[in-house]
């Protein structure tokens, strides 16, 4: 197949971004994200290697609001555990950059970049670089006068990650072998698909808000929230952006609405994988709430969101390719 190496390279990178999002979820769930208070993108890959270096980074952490207000009980050995996840998260981001940039340079030198894809690949590279800067911008919000990061910056960081993941998959699918000729999709089918993607993306963003505000730790019942269906914390649009309980409420029910929209689209496209995945994802979300956000289940819930998104991108790309082929005929 022409350009098979390029497709494999893009899919491997997308897989690494997928893993990065899961590692990021674990970093958040273990409250490890503020353990590294310095950003050294070029020389900061090595962890502390001796007692003096460990004591130095721990001293820096002890000056942060998180340590002073939440973790003052923590000793050096406890600190090492949370430091690992943030260090590994940043290291994995560096590895993604290497895995994307070096093959890109090789393909360029060998003049193997397909026509029209040079700028697309450079755009993906730029997005990856900006993700590192956005991650540090997020971390900075928790190092000044608050013991946690801004949930808006956390959502922006995750949103850019899923956009990069989706873009990598979309471009990779360009190099797949075309399926047998199919009828051109209707306008309603295409509109249905993009609306469905919008619901999926909105649900993921509110999931990030919920994680950033520790919203999953309140009202660990389903479908009621304590004694109420609509908790008293829901007081309009402002509350569903800022109050942990209200944010969780909105995330719950936009997820159910998303499930219904995805199921209708999956039925229209005769896509059982999409239908099955959205059921599994909602089940993981409910389980996460009922069990008070265990790290393993919550990380699986994050992974499920990425899998669902990937299936949506694959289906939408198929519609786009079929429509393009029909237009060219």
C-alpha cells in the first residue's frame, strides 16, 4: 500500500497521544500534577538521581500552596510517588515529540511526503509543541495562590490533546485503502455525524471540568444526587461552570444525551462498534461515581472517551471520503 510507513507513523503517534491522555488522567487522579514546580523542556528529562537532588525538588514543592494547604503532612518518600507521575507525564510528552519529529525529518529528506501534506504535518508538529507550553501554563495556575490548577486550563490542555489525537487519526485514515464504492452520504447523515461529534467533545470537556474541581467526589449516587435529582448547587449557567456538584450534574446528563445521539448515529450508519462503546463509556462513568473515583476505573473512563472519539473520527472520515469520491465521479 502506498505511504504505508507514513500511516503507521501517524497511528503510532496517535496511540502515544492516547496513552498520554490516560497518563495525564492518572497524574490528576493521584494529585501529582503540581509536584514539579520548574519547567525545563530541553534539560528536564532526567529525574533526581541522588538524595541532594531529591531534597532540592522537595524543598521547591514545600513552597507551593498545595503543600502548605493540603500536603504539609507529606515526607520525602510520599513526595517521590507523586513526583513520578508528573515526571513520567512530561517524559512521555517529550517522547511523542521525538517519535513524531524524527520520522517527519526522515520522510522530508527522502522526499516521501505526499503532495499537499507537508503543511499538515508541520501543523501537527506545531500543535504538539504548543501542548507542552499549554501544560506548563496550566501548572502555573496552581503554583501562585491556590492549591490546585485552574479547571479551565485543565480542560484546555485536555481539549488540545484530543484535537491532536483526532487530527492524527484523520490524516492517518487518508492513507487507508478505499472501501468498495458506496453511495454518497446525504446532507442529513453528514450533519448528524458532526453534531454527534460536538456532543462527544462537549461531554469530554465537562469531564475535564469535573476532574479539575474534584466534582466526582460529591454525590456518589445514581441517578439521584443525594436526595435530589437536580442538586441545590445548580443555580444557572455560572454554577455549571464553577460549582463541583453542578458541574458533575451537567456532565452526567450531557453524557446521557450524548449516548442517545451517538446511538442514533450508530444506528443510521449501521456501526455496532460505536453503539457498544458508548454504552460501555456511560457504564464506566456511572461506576466511577458510585465507587468514589478509584484511579483505575477513572483512568479507564478517560481511555473510553478517547476510544469513542476515535470511532467517531473513523466513521466521519469514511463519510468524508465517500462524499469526496462521489463528487469526483
